[in-house]
C-alpha cells in the first residue's frame, strides 16, 4: 500500500515528497485548477521546509561538534590544573591558606586511620548435627574490615583463632553437645578492635542450643 504525502512523518521522506508535490503542481497547474497564488503557496511550503530542515541538521551537527570540543577541552583543562596542583602542593613555600584559595587540599599530612569498632550482637546457633551459624552486627565497620572468629573449648580455656571473614556471618561444624565458646575481633588498617562479648554453645550439653553470653 503506497504511503500518502499527508501521512508521512519522517522529515527526510517528507522533504522529498514536498519537493515532488510542488514540482508536479507547477507542471500540472491547469488540470489541477491552480492559480499562480496557489503555486506560490505550495512552492513556499516545500522550499521553506527544506530550508528549515537543512538549518536544523546544521545546528544539530554543530551542537554535536560543540559537545565533542567541550569535552576535549574539559579533559585538557583538568590535566593542566592537576599538573600545577601537584606542583603547588609539593612546594612547602606555598601555604595551606594559598592552596585553599586555589580550591586545593592542604599539603599532605599523615592520615589518621580510623580504628575498627567491636562487633556487636554476636549470636551462635547450632543444630543437632553440629552445624553452627554465627551472625553479628558490623557496628559501623566498613566492607573492608576483617572479622576474626575466636573459639575456646572450656569456660577457662585459651582463645584460638578459628577463621576470618569480611562478612557478618560465619559457619562451622562442631560436635553437638560439646562445649564451644566464640568471640569476635575486627581488624582494619593494621589495627584490631577489642573482643566482642563471647557466646557459648552446648554449655550444658544437648542440641539446638542458642549461643549465650559466657
């Protein structure tokens, strides 16, 4: 089925169709019953659309080129600023106040590493098969913090590292009904937090015991 000029939506197709429409109307003015004024109106409709379409395409191309030029210059300008910023900050004669006026950070100083915080709400659950799940609260510790899981075999025994994880969960297999205590420490940037409140499983023997504070 042919596409009629009154139904065309695409700009390029409409522009071609308008030019053909105007040309045919001019050549067949008499059988179409068109006056010179009608021909002028039809011709203007075709040529004016063509003119504005070309202007729009030119503006669009110019805008695209302008964006490319802007992005390129942005990268160049930032590279120049970074070059001199590094130079200024490496010069001890340039004061921090002057650096601030340039919107630059102060001279490098030894950074203070935030100490990890003690994990909280440690809970231990064990089933009749000795499968143990430990869960706890991060207490603000970042994803890079390493949690060390400690255990002992009696209420007065020595604490020994069982494993470590960056998650807030740890699983372990143990003999059900046999005493085991757990506690946690958090380590980051070479620093270690105080140990968490310990919990105990199977303190009295049995199975499915919830970890309680030791």
